[in-house]
C-alpha cells in the first residue's frame, strides 16, 4: 500500500513539475538581462524614482521663483465709482439734509512699482535656502536610486540563485532516480530490505517537492523584477551574475570614500545647512528694510488738492521707503532661541548620521570579506562531500554500510552545492551593500 501511495505522490509531483517546467520553457517572452540592464530599466520605469525626479524639478522651479524676488514688483490698478450727492445734515441726523450736487462719475487708473534694495538679506538667504533644498532633493533622489539598484540586485541575484538551485536539484534528482533503480534491482534480488526501497522513494519525492518550491520561488522573484523594471509579468528573465570583485581596499579607504560620497551623510549635511540659514534668517528680523518706489495715476475729477477741478488729472511720485521693525527687538528673542536649539539638534543628528555611516561601512566590509572566505570554504566542502559520498556509495552497494549513511552523504553533497551558490550570491550582494554604504552604487 505504501509503495502505491509513494508512486502516486511521485507521479503527482512529476506532473506538477513538468507543468511548471513546460510553462517556463514555452514562455514566448524570453529576456536575457544583465544587472546593468536591470538598473537602467529601473531608473526609467520605477515609480519611486519617477516621483523623486519630479520632486527635484519642483524644487528647481522654487529656486528660480526665489531669484525672481529680486525683480521689481509692478502693479496696474483701476477704480470706477458712481458718487452720490453730498448730504449735509444742518439740523441733525433726524431731519432732512440739504443735498449738494457733485460730480457723480469717478474713475482712476495707474501703475506703481517697488524695488527691494535691502531687507536684511532675506531674499539672498531665501535663494540659498531653495538652492540647498534642491541639492537636498537631489541627494534624496540619489539615495532612492541607490536603494532601488540594491533592491533590484537582490531580486536579480535571487533569480540567479533559484536557477542554480534548480540546476543542482535536477542533477541530483536524475542521480537519485538512477540510484533508486539500482536499489529496486537489489530488492528484487533480496539483497536489500523493502524499507531501503521505501526510504529511497521517499527521499526522491521530497527532492521533487523541493524542486517545485525552488521553481515557484523563481516565478515569484521574476514577477517582482518585472514590476520593478516595467516589464509584463509573463516575461521570463534569464540572468547571470556579474564577475565577483575581490576587496583590494582597506576598511579605512572605504570609510573615507563614504564620508565623501555617502548619500545619507550628504543629506544630513544639507539639513544642517538649512538649520544654519534658518537661524540667520531669524536674526535678520530686526534689520531695517529699504526700497525704491514709483507710482503714477490718472484720476477724474481732481478733488485731492484745492482749488478743485472737474477735469482729468495725472499725478505721480517717486521716492525711498524705509522701515525698522521695532517690535521685532522683543518679539524675536524666543524665535532666535528656538532656531539655535534646532541647529544644535541638527548638528547632533549629523554626528549621529556619521556614526551610522561608519557602522554601516564596517558591517558591510566585514560581511563581504566573510562571504569571500565562505566561498573558499564551500568549495572545499564540496570536494570533501564528493569524496565522502563516493566512499559511502561504494560501501552501501557492497553491503558494508546502511542506507541512512548513504542518504546522509547525498544530503551533505547536495547541501554543499547549495552552500556554494549561496556563498557566491551573498558575496555579490554584500559587495553591492558596501558600494551603497559608500555612496558608489
């Protein structure tokens, strides 16, 4: 009964695996991608980056708008009104007034201009603030781009790892099927027990189930990559890892590079600069404001100066406007103190960011060198596992060892092959993590 169940399970798994493999192999949309291709497409199609691009453009327009504040303010205005008769209440408000006729039509049109000469340096600082905010938005965009590239690399390498796992597992399944046939023949000849045959069948069924899980993982990662780079979900991406770069620089070199190029560090610098500009702006609230102005208008009738005239007249003036905000001397005290506190907080945050960058670089560097070492260890483990499997395989079929020993040797060999792929992918990903930490990804 158990043999029938195992055969049914194995058949069901083979049907599922065959269906999955057919769906992949018959996919009409095959796409060979390098990691550089993925990064280029992500930079074009990723929605998070598109939002960052638009934000930078918006901040650039704000900078141009701040520069426009240096230009004179010019206004045109006009007034038209109907004027009632002049009512004079000679006997009080409760009695009828005497009506004096006036000119009922009144209109005025003209223009005025104001040019800011000095306002405590606020216009200049506003331009610097907008420029700093634009630079900050640019660094935030760069940070987002680096994070997207790292995320894309992780998904890309995950697909590669899955395909390598699939290749190793298919090879192992083919070997296990040959081995199972040999065990069946030995069982027919009464050389091995029925339990050995059942264990071998169970092991093969588990391997096929693992293969199904690996293929499903590839499909999931493949869809995630397609979404990130703007491709249809049906596109089957064929990938290959970049050449692994061995570390030839010291930790101190990477750290110095991070202090110069790290996006997080640059963002913190820009935020500190904004706090400094805010403090200077608050301090300038007590400074005088000086500007040039000019205005000219046509008015009808002339009732501004005596003697009055029922005629159109034109009047203009030009001069200097100056003012000192006296109330700011006592109202600005707490605002200035608040700005100082915010600057101190931002300086502490900048120092904390520097510590975080140093910690991230140290961690990435150590993990990367560790992953490189792990590749050498994995290669040695494969050599040892192969030799161990060869010895146990010969002793089992010569009736000198148990099936459990053979299954353990097979598992160790398979795991060592998986470990090598994992070590290679991890080393590559840790290298990109190191590049991201130093601002070079």
